[in-house]
């Protein structure tokens, strides 16, 4: 599976375009997505779906533009659905921006598979940063959203956050993945499971 990262938006969210053959998906379009759209068109990819690993504003901003351009399905865990539709729930109201997204077309749960050509990403429920937080796994790659970062973890001080639940998600769902798995988080640099086991102070 191929991927390319785009650092977008005021909070510098890592938006990932993933593809296999000509079928593609976008993970966490958290800002203006003109560059993403241009790349999809240049590579003549067919955008099948958009995944929000959670519903905070800095991960959903580009949903509408991508859906309008390509007709791709918006997917998210149902426990974070209200964040798509409510600036208060996704916290953009407190930043004076009032961001909303089109409603989800499909709601993801543990073990769901997102297919791209002959390859697929598996949904892993990793609540804690938000009630419906998820990560996505393909052999060798983990898109961890705001659950796990390089030498850090997601914040849990916002409404719906739960520190102990987040640690449980990381330890029981992510740290059991193959050590060489590359961790691609929602913000900041990449890592590996092996590195985080050794050097993440929260673990």
C-alpha cells in the first residue's frame, strides 16, 4: 500500500492519502485540501472513502470539499458522529470557526475493513482521546490518529477524553502489533511500535 502525507491546517494535522492500484482513501483531512485534490487528479486515482480517526475539528475540515469533488464516502466511528455536525461538539465553536462536515455515510467499528484494490486497512477501536477514536492498520503501517504520537500520546483533557481508557487502548490494541510497524500519527513525526515501547514515557 502506498501513502503520502500532507501537513495541513492551522494545527498542522497530518492528512494521509493512501492508495493501491488506482483506488485511494484519505485519512483525516484536517485543513484546506486543494493540494490533496490536485495530487489525486494528477495520479488519476479514484477516491473511494474518507476516514476521520475521530471527530475533532482539526481532522474533519476537508471532508466537504473532498466529498463534493469526488463523491467519496465519509466514514467515522458512530460515537463521534455528532462531532461532524456540531461546532460545539468538535470544539471549533470555541476557536471562532464554526466548522461542520456532511454527515457520515458509514460508521466504523472494530474489525471493519476498508478496501483499496487488493489491499485493505483494518479498523482498530482506540477510544480515549475521544469516545469514538479509531486507528487503521495495514501490514507494516499504523495510522494512529491522535491516539499515539512520537514519544507521546493524545490529550485527554477535552470533554469525552479518558486518560486511563487511552492508555488501555494503546497497550492492548497497538503495542501488540509487530515491532517494526511504522506509526503514522495525526500530528508530528512518524515512529515505530518498537521505538514507542522503548522510549514513550507514558508507556
